[in-house]
């Protein structure tokens, strides 16, 4: 019988819904959200609700989890009797968390595999959710790593972003820069490319048409998949999230699991309020 005890460690920008995070006993690496008064730990000392309220009047910046916070998380995991860790990080092209976690994990006695999801938000969080499900199903560490890496490569994320100004201000605009300020009332839908860099997958004029295009992109990503999970997350617009979720559920009654949640403060710094993110996890 395997003596492996496997923990799941996830960074806060992966937007794992709070109830799922708690139920799976995942450990969190909080990004830092910095307002003028102080630095806050994403989802720990500042909630999404409080963040978006303050963002309306105050400028915020972000920083990757400090080495101290990552090491503390790994130490707590080891002290709890875990022997192995699957650490899930948003795209290494967008954050230094992946590299930092790899470096610090090497200084522990734990067996750690760090996943560069090349995605962000729930597109990344799906890897942590799936890893927890496989662990609870009794899969070995090596089996989980191989399966999560396989499925992560075919997981998609799409973001409806009402305004590009936050991406521009934060310097995280990636391959979206070429369209900034060039078209009136264009609402981009952003995804992550194979390298994990933001790029505009669609440019549509007007909110209504943009949301229609978002649903089309999700439909295409699901395609003829036999087993698929879908999640919808929002940045301070739960009503719009529910509208999108309702429309998707009506169009795809055979989806295995549906998830809903909010967009983390650290991600919201770069996207602003009103964001809708949709993750599509194709299992097979």
C-alpha cells in the first residue's frame, strides 16, 4: 500500500472557488496586493469584495508571493505529515511564482512537482481541482502528475474584459498591446497562448456581441468532448456571471461539473471590475 500523503498547493491567482479549496484542504500561496496603506495577502487579509470596492477609488499593484510565505506553506504541509506536494501555479510568463516555488521546494524534504499551467484564473485552478480529485480517488503521485499535466495542456480560459486600461497600467498586457486604444467600444476577449501569454482571441464591438462571442468560444472549446468541466468566475459582477452560467448550462447539459466563483484581487488588479472568466477543462 502506498505511503504517499499528497498535498495540493495552489497560488491565489488560480481562483479555485473557496468552497472547493476548503473541501479539498488545499494550501494557498497568496499573492501580494498592494494599496497605498499596506500590502495585503490575496484572499487571506483582503477579500475580493473589499478589493473591488477599494479599486474604484484607489490604485493597486501586485507582487508574487514572498519566499517566506511559500516556505511557510511548505513547512505547514510537512508538519501536517504530507510527503508529496503538487503545486499549481499560474503561467510562468505572467508571474514569478512558478520559478520561486521550484527553487524553494528543492530545499525541503518533500517530493514536489510544480505545474506551470500556462494559464491564469480558473484556467489554472482546474489543475488543482483535478489533482485533488485524483488524489481522493487513490491515484499515486506519479499518476496524478502525468494526468494533470495531460489535461492542463487541453484546458482553455477566456476572459471578457470591459476595459484594457488596467492591463495597460499594470504592464501585463502581453500580446494585447497592439489593439489598445485603436478601436472605439471594442471589448476584447483574452486567452492565454501556448506559452502562457495573454493574447486577444477575439475583438468584438459592444458588450452584447462580445458576450455572444464568449459563449461561441466556449462552445468551440467543448466541441465533441465526452467529459468536460466548466467554470465561470466574475470580478465584482455576480449577476453577469449568473447570466453567463445559465446560458452555458442550457447549451451544454452534459457537462460533468460546474463551478462558479470570483476573480482574485491579485488578478483583478490587472483586469479591473466587470471581468468574466470562463474555464473549460476537457478530460477526454
